[in-house]
C-alpha cells in the first residue's frame, strides 16, 4: 500500500514544477514524500517476503468480518447521512445526526457494546466537531436535518 500510494504521489508531483533542492517548486515536496513512501513500502515488502516461516512473529489470524463490516458501514452511513442520497430521496441529516450514527454503529464493532458509553462518546464528538468545523473553521455544511434546522 505504501509503495502504491507513494508512487502515485511521485507521479502526480510531475504535474507541477518540481524545481531543485536549492529552488524548490510546488511539486518538490510531494515528489520527495512519494519517493520516501515508495522506498519504505518496498523495504517492508522485501523484509516480509524474506521472513522465514516459524519466525518470531505471530501467525496471521482469520479476518474479523463483523468489525470490518461495522466500521466500513459506519463510515458509509456517515457520508450518506451527512450529505443525503438523492437517488432514494433521502435528505441530508446533518453533522450531528451523522456523528451519532457513526459512533453508535462503530461501537457495535467491538466485543462489548454499551449504548450509554456510545452515546456519551457521540455527544463529545458531536460537540467537538461542531466547535472545530462549524465555529472554528467556518465550514459550510448542514448541522441539523432540514426538518429541524430549516
């Protein structure tokens, strides 16, 4: 993954003027980060392929499908609730509802689930998100559902 993302950044950096180390252009930093990521990814791949079976690492277990499904589903649901889905006439529910849905569904991925803990965490994250993104950064997106916020 590192090698692929790094290579994409390095290739994309050539869309900008790269310049030189003494006179850096806007493409210089993405190129260097891309090259470093690619080298890191290749080093990790080579070391993993060169590892001997029965080494000091633990064997890779089965894929945990339940947590994976809940976490990916929660992120998809967050995006749908935040922006709405026109194909099924679902209006945007806003930031607060989307954060609560994201947190509660993500908490279901764990081995234990406490609705009280999930709601407390969701409240903290919703208030923090509102303070940072709406008040602090002045981002323009819907905070409440249309039928509440107008």
